[in-house]
C-alpha cells in the first residue's frame, strides 16, 4: 500500500464522511485516495470564501463537476469573508476558517454525521508548528494538528480527521500526476501576504537551503512526541478548564505550567480560537487583584475578574 494511503487505514469504507474539497491538489488527492480505498459513502463539501472573484467561482464549479463525475453528493455555500473579518475585527484567515467550519458543521448536521475529512498534509504540519512557535503558543501549538480532533461549532459536535498528515505535498502531487487527475491551482498560495504563506514561501525555503530538507521530518516527529505530552497535560487541566467560570484562588494555587494549560484550554473552550502566549498571559494577569479587572481578547471578546471569579463575555 502506498505510504500516503496509510492514514486512511483507520477509516471505515462504509462510514459516511463529509470531505472538504477546495479543488486544490491536496483535497482532490484525498477524495480520490478515499475512493481507491473503497469509500463510497462520501459527501463533497465546498466553501467559496469569495476572496478571488471569478477564480473562486471557477473553483466551486470545478468541485461541483468533480463530485458529479464521481456520482457523489455535493454541498456548497459562499460568504463574504472580508466583510466578516472587518465586522468582527479579526484576521482574514480567522474569518475564513470560522466561516468554513460553520459551513462544514451545517453539512454534517444535514447528513447526520459528525465526521469531517480534511486534507492537511505533512508540509502543512511543518508550517503549523513553525507558525505556532513564532506565536508562542506552547506545547499545544508545537504539537501541531492532530490526526483526529474534536470541535463543537454552534452546537454541532464534529470529529475532524486528517488522514494525510504522514504524506508530503510532493507525494500527493506525484499521485495525482501519475493518474493524470485534474485539480485547481490556488493562486493565493503563491502570494506572500498571509502569515502562513510567508512561512511557506520565504521561511521554509530558507531553512531548506541552510540546513537541508530533513528538518521537516524532525519537526513532524517532535510534533508527535509533544502531542502525547499535550494529551497528558490536557487530561490534567480539562476538569478545571471545562468550567464556564474560574476561581481566582484555585488558579493561584496551581503550578504555573498547569495554570497556563488550564487558561489555554479554558480560552479555547470559550470560543477563543488558537489562543497564544499573549492571550494566556493577559488572562493570567487578572489573578493580580491590584491590576486591571478586564483584558481584551480576539474577536471583540473580553475576560473579566469579578468577586474572585474569571469569566468571558
């Protein structure tokens, strides 16, 4: 069996999955690999972010035709992500991700499944780990993306599967080219504007040049090691972090390492996406009663201290 198919081993061919397909090489490869693996109970889901005008519409049409040619159900939606980012005062990347996951949750609800398949691969994992390192997001960020993770979107509980994390972009492209399978080129990936694109187009090639490409495997291995440690810390912090409100006294009594993990998990559980070092430190500062009783959080949210209790509004 091809190396890039290994991650699909744990997926039952009979189970219904929502497959997020952008039209790019990664998601098109995932879709074809699933079919080659015997999966047929698939729903192709495409979200149009309306960020590239006619090109975005052409991507949507391509995926629609692809689903039809494979005799698979197709679901799509679109949204003005730029307007959302401006209105909610969040980054374009965050607005796009939020809108996309909300769409996928709606599709999952319609088809009565919790399982979403995403086409993130090993190169994406490297980018994610480097990006999170630069953001100071600690072990949680350095452990990267999980092959299986859970997320609740507007009351819909999802299971997010990433079966291609062990495969490189090159392997996926070779698989497509060998079978002469068509896909769409995403022009935005070659534009060094978004933070992750800067890492992909400028930082990683420089590291490649200076240290060789083996660093990619090292980062992926470290992510796996840290993921296990993250799981242990999460199991220790979740009983406290799962509360809607936190006791200032309880937090003060925790070891700083565990307290940061509790605050990180608490922020994430309260809808603050990908909280980094800064957000955790802001909230941690509320434990000092001589300091401010309110700190700003992303997305026009706030953390407050009142009567010895922390809460988010």
